[in-house]
């Protein structure tokens, strides 16, 4: 597929829900947490490159910029990505708590976005081909049919020549099923309502995503839905929604993947509404409702947004190309949309003819244009089919999902097993990178394990369904099942670890038994520790507080804490 001309902006957030491993965001931000032995940011970067997008920006708080920049130039997985390298955008006003929609209002971000753009989270793992999503968006929104998806009452420009900033194109988002095979307990969900698009006479080709694309008319989080239903004892549905769309579909087990294809005019919408804090809840949610809720589009300032676009087009010609003063509705000439047999009034038919001559608009006509109904470009939704064979789409924003996705990717055939053409884009070259480090009298199930470079496994050790990072050392007699170990971990003799995630440079004392535990980087788990469902973390300043208490400097003159060097659960 040729380069689409899109820009991609990847939001590198703080990773609050992964705080066991992101407690020091300046040195190790969320974007660098390994997923199946690759930095998390590798996955959205690789996804963009494979779909032909090379104009990529990583938006991150200044505190994390240096660590990400170093990783881009030193991490072998990131340096192996195609050129050019992604640019880092670190606005001074951006903090770890800034809202996603607020980021789009920052002057540095507004200046960087020059056309239609793609927004992604840094924690995205997506097997759906990005070029297929782009194709669907271009057909439904950016090309024939324009932003109307074949709707006959749309009066805006439908197909321009080279105009990223011109035209009322709509947007596209992605939602994936959370309750299918391999679901993760406690994963966040959203509440969305969609309505079918107009049916095309020509069916989409096999493999196209267009059959799973519908129009989004409502979107919010499940938590917000619960608040509404608890307060009102029901879920109220506005009459305007039913009048506008006779068929709707309500979904409660899907989650917003935070993959957004946005037209450039969305920046103006966000800029005019400084109360928008979240892209998913505020920007997308209000946009979806503006298509049917009377008066909402005007409250959001969309009439002015589109008038400004038309003014720019009037100054520069058709989409700044200087070719036509007005645009021809090529979509209305298409034979692939069902026809509207309603007979239009003669005056409306006459006004529909395109003209190369720009004529002044009389005051009375100008007043009627201002009062006419505002047609809102749609925000479309790709709803992933809930089948066992559906491609993987996940946001790795909790420890449980990090474990689940890493173990799932570990089961992929390696490139040397399946061949490069037949292997997954997420496959590693080898399942065991350093075969010489595995002792003969040890067991590693190759089909569901992934071992990085320089991993040492001593005799009598058993490793099943696990991901082991580089430079790890598994001592004799240890048993690991469904575990993820980051780089430099040392597991002592005869340890038993099940369903655990161990951060970088963790040391686990001999004969420890850990089940479903998380261990912060650099932590030392004492010998013979027996724990289940615990988080092993060290809190900064705790040692000083303990010493102060032991010296009699505390408010109560003493403390029952024994020893300031012990790790805290």
C-alpha cells in the first residue's frame, strides 16, 4: 500500500495502573516496559511502519523524554525499526496527569499536526492490519462518498484534491471484545451504541473490514454508565436518538482501543472546547451525540468550525489547490450507493449544480444558510468480531493484561520455525535466543516459552509457559509457570513461582514460593518467602522514617517496625 500521508501521534502516558514497574517514570516510563521481551512502544511503532506511516511523533512529558530518546537510539528492538526514527514531542506544559484531549490543545502539538492524523496509545498491541483500517476510512470518509458515507443530505465537500485541512471528513475509532476466549478478569469496558451504515450495492471484497464498521452514536465508560443508572434507576434514551436512527446496537463488553483516525478539523473542535479532557469520553462521546442531539453541535462550536474551513477554502480555492471555487459531489454520481428516489424541489435541484464562478451571497440567503440544519460528519466505529480466530487487539495497561498478552505472544511460532513470510509480525527470530545457556538436565517447554539473550537455566529447573528477559539466571531446582521476568532477574534454588511478574534486576531468595505476585525492579525477596497475590515494593523515604522512629523522633516516641532494610509488601 502506498504511503497514506497520515501523521501518527503516540501518547506515552504515566502507566498508573502499572505502578509496580513505573514507580520511577524518569528512568523507566511505561512505554519501555517489556511485552514479550520487546519494549511496549515497539508495537505501535511497528504497526505504523507496516501500514506505511513514517511521520511519527511520540508525545511524552519532559521528565520521560530522555529515557525514551535513549531507548530509541540504543535498544536493539527499536533500532531495528525502519527509518526515519520517530520524533519526540515533549511540551513543557505536559505532565503525567494531563488529559488526552488536553494534550491536543497544547501549542506544540497543534503546530506539529499539519493534516489528517492518527492517535495511538503506547500500550497498544494490534494484529489487525493498519492498512485495512486506513482503507476503510479512506473509502467511507476520505474519498468517494466523503464524510457522509453516502448520505444524501450532506452539503459539504466530498472529494477534494490534496486537501488534508479541507473538507468535513469524519473519523474512525476501534473497539475490541473483552469477554472472548482468553479474556482477562477485571479488564475495563466501555458502553457504546452504534447504528448500521447505508448498505452498498457492491459488497466489500473478502477480508475487508468495512462489513464490521458502523456509525457511533453514543460512547462512555462502564463506570459512567453505572453512575447514570444508579442515579436515575434506569438508562434514559433520548427521543432524538430513536427518531434519527431506527436501528441501534448496544454493546457492554467492548473496550475502546484508543485507535483514532481524525480529520484535521478536530483540532479546532478541541481548541474551542477547553472543558474536553479525555479523547474517548469527551471528544468522541460528544462528537457521536452531536450527530443526533438537537443543539449540541452548536454548543460545541462546530458550525463556526466548519464555517472557518469554508472561509479558508474560499480564499485558497478547492482545498488550497486553486483549481475550483466549488467542489463537485462525485459521491452523488456513484452507482455503488442505494439511490434516494425522493423528488427534490426544483429550487434545491437548481442550487445543487456546481459552478466555477464565485458569486456573492445575498443577505437573506446567507441568513437561511446560518439557520439550516448542521450536518455533522460521522465518527465511525470498527467493532471487532467476537470470534475465537479474531486478531489480537489489547491495551496493556494492567499487570494482568501484561502477563496475559506476553504469554500469548510467547506461543507464536518463531521466524526460524514458520519462515518469515508465514510468521506473525510479532514473532521473534528464535524462541530460545541462547540455547547454550540451557542445562541438559532442565526442562523448557519451547512451544509456549520465550527466552531472550544470555539467559542461564541451571540443572533440574522447569520452565513452562513463561517469558524470560535478557541476562536472567534461573538457579537449580527452580520451577516457573506462567511467569514474566524482565531483564537481569535472579531466581534462587528450588524457588516456585506461578503467575508472577518480576521487574528488572529482581532477586528472589532460595526456596521462596510466590503465586500471582508482582515484584518491583531492584527488589530483593528474602529467602523462604511464601506469598500469594502480593506486591513487593520499596517506598522512597521509608528507611529514613523508620530510623527516625527508632531514635525516638516520632510523635509517639517509638515504633513497632523491626528493621528499616526489609522490603515492604
